[in-house]
C-alpha cells in the first residue's frame, strides 16, 4: 500500500470514528451531580479524588473535603489545595485503625466526620464533596451503610460527591453513578521500595 | 460478649495488625524514582497523575507535564497547577486522533511531544514527569515502544515518571515499578449523563 493510500485509509477510519463519537456525545444530555466511588486495592483512589477537587476549584467552584481515617499526618497536596480559594478541608480521622487500637474512639471519630459531611452536603453552592476513606469506616461498621447511602442519594441535585476507600459496600456501588476500581497490577512495595515523599504522601 | 470484651478483642486484633504493618514498613528501605503506569478503561488515570503532580509540588519539588494527545482544549486543573511555582506544562497533542484525521500530523505531534519529554528527563532537579496519554501514542504506533521504554528505563535515578492512557503496551508494564489499572465498573455516560465541567474537564 502506498503512503497516500495508507493516509486515506487512516482518514476514512477516523472519520467514521468521529461520527460515532459525535453521535454518542449528542445522545448525552443529562446534567446532574454525580455520586462517584473510587475503590479497589490499587493506588490512586484518593489521589484522583484530590485531582478532581483541583479541577473543580480550577473551574471556580467550591469544594469540601472530609477525611474519615487519614488526617493524623500531612500529605503533600493539602497545603496547595488549602491555599486555593473555595476549599474547605476537614481531617476528622485519627489515623489507621491499627494505630488507634480503640474501637469506641474510632466509631466516635467516624460519627463526627459523618456529621461534618452532612453539614457540607447542605452547604449552598458546594460543587464537589470528597469523602476520603469513607469506605473504610463503613467496612469496619463504624457507620451504618443504610444511613450513609440514603443521605448520599438524597444529596442536592447539582452536588458531585466522590467517596474513596477499599472494599466499597455493594449498597454504595449500587447507588453510585460512577464506580472505578483502582486495581493493583504491580506494586513497588513488593520490591522493597519504601513510601516516598511526593508519591505516597 | 460484653462491650468490654469486644473492645479488648478489637484492641488485640489491631495490635497484631500494627505489628505486621510495622514489620512491613521496616522491610522497605529502597528509595528510587518510580516508573508508574495508570492504564485501563476507567476514569482517574490522568486525574490521579495530576493529583500526584500536586502532591509533589506541595513538597516543593519540580514537576514537568507533557500531554501527548489532549491539549487542544482546556481542563480545569491546568490553571491552578500552572499558577504554582515549579511546574512546567507542555500540551503537545492536537486532540483525539479522530479529530485530526491525519496520521502524519499525529505522528509528527507525538514525536515533538517525545522530544520534549526527553528534554525534561534530562532537567536537573525534576522530581516528577507526567507523560499524559503517552500510551495512546504508543498504541497507534506513533512512536516505537522499544525506543520509549529504553529511554524511560534509563531515566535519572531519582526521577519519578507517571505514564497514563488506555492499553499500556506489555513492554512498558514489564519495565514499570507500579501499574494501576483504572477499571470501569459502572459509568454514568451509559445513563445518558453528559461530560460536565469540573468533573470530566
């Protein structure tokens, strides 16, 4: 096949691809606040949620963050995000459950975080609410799944919510508009590499 | 079981969990720049990469971004990231391949983007390099996989690189330290919801 013929075939294929793409875009007309879940054993669940926060802030919208587990230590993204107008950040967790070793304390911390989440959900003008590691609190039964899912489903029409954490409960995934599983294919920890600043925290 | 007994059992379980966790952390001593790949059909590949960029910038490190495909339109995160000191952003793509419909032009754009990536890899002091949608350029054979993987493997010791895009080639995953597949479990586009500002762009 000559170069011209190859170029023409490529153009034809891409024209068809574009027609399909345009039709798909035209068929999507609904605008609504989404309930998004980032789950799975891989990396990127919280990182992508904070990336969304950044994107939303970049559009001039307001963003709330509630951290259910983490928060006892600092992560690199918190400083720059908090420096941006429109962000409200609440770290309500006391670290991983194996650090506190006190179930009652963990349950109380999760409850306080959830109350804060409910308060932010009622905040007029909020564009995105990040509920970081809420799945962990649900998994350990620190909060009742039914209560949490019912409140998330009843969120204001335009509010986007992203929930992160491993082991998202089935009822939450059922209620969600978007579920992404961050799947661990290969991890450097297995090769003895430690958690490094700017990457893991 | 009484509440006290339950609390004691929880504490004991978490003490064991913490011992395992601490031993795992102690066993990891290697520090090195990682080659990370975000692939799969789900959302969050680029978003998590930009979240990493934010984290690294928050640690006061320098970050380079090269966009291989996207770049013809603006995304919400670009403005706030570019406003931070230490970021250098190059959008070298001309949009999706079905928009340009010109293979030669796409190959030339990918080559220019790759030259820019090589230049940034040689930049002293760079902490993280984001090669956004490089997998797409590799998938369409706009760039030879062997050449790209060889250069990535030969990167400076301390430099972290994250490569995004669907259909990461096997040779790239083989060379990577971390591979995460963003797996689509459920997507709102299927329910007729359109791409919305602050979420998809």
